[in-house]
C-alpha cells in the first residue's frame, strides 16, 4: 500500500511539473523549456512556447441551475523548447509574451462567459460558440505576434506588442483569477 502511494505521489509530481499555471508576476526561465525537440525549421525561431488554457465546467441537466466554469492559463514545459545556441534574455522576453497572450485571451474568455452564461441552459446555448470564437482569435493573435515581430527580431514592433499586451491585460484585470 505504501509503495502504491509513493508511486502515485511521484506520478502526480511529474505531471504537475509539466504545466505551469499562470500567476501574476511569474516569469518563465529557460529551464521551463524542457522539450528536446525543435519542431520549427525556420532559422529565425529560437524557441517555442506551448501555452493555452484548460477549462472545467460543473453544470446541471436543469437549464435554470447555476453553472460553474473554471478557466486556467497554462504553459506546457514538456512541449516548449529552445535552441541553446540562441538563448538570451531578449528572446526569453518574447517567449514570455506568448504566455501573457494566452492569459490575455483567457481573460477575454472569462469576460465573455461572465457576460453571457448565467445558468446551465446558457452554457448549452452559448459556450461552444464563445470557445470557438476566442480560440480562433487567440490563434490569429499569436501568429500575427510572431509574424509582425519576426519572432522578436523586429525590436520596434516587439516594443509595440509588449505595451499593447500589458495595456490589454490591465484593462481586463477584473477577469484575472484570484
């Protein structure tokens, strides 16, 4: 019995170590980029940040019953990689912003859910459309960020994005989890 508990505890630790849940002020380090696989063949790409969100919902078959939806921003260490020959603080800042963008869209997601979904019936009617819309916008924003900053090479554009992302996060601060 004790061995089973220890194995379960170690397995739980290994799984939790692969995800970082967003916390205000938490900075990524190069040690968080644990995947040995570089899946991009673009010479401008020095690292890849695999981030996004997960959500849980508790709802009832009664359409008037309240619904609880939890949405978390995640960074996946085991799917994020770096080119060890190109690592520097500036590139790490660019990659950090990918995680900030994920948090930005989670806040937009939470806002849309809070405004539109009040009960289980609303969840059944609106959740998928909200999710699909936020997911598409998130993907497009992440791609535009990399394209317009040239993966952080265009420092002027990077500075513009840094400011814009910070402002948007601040504007949606009330949708940050506590």
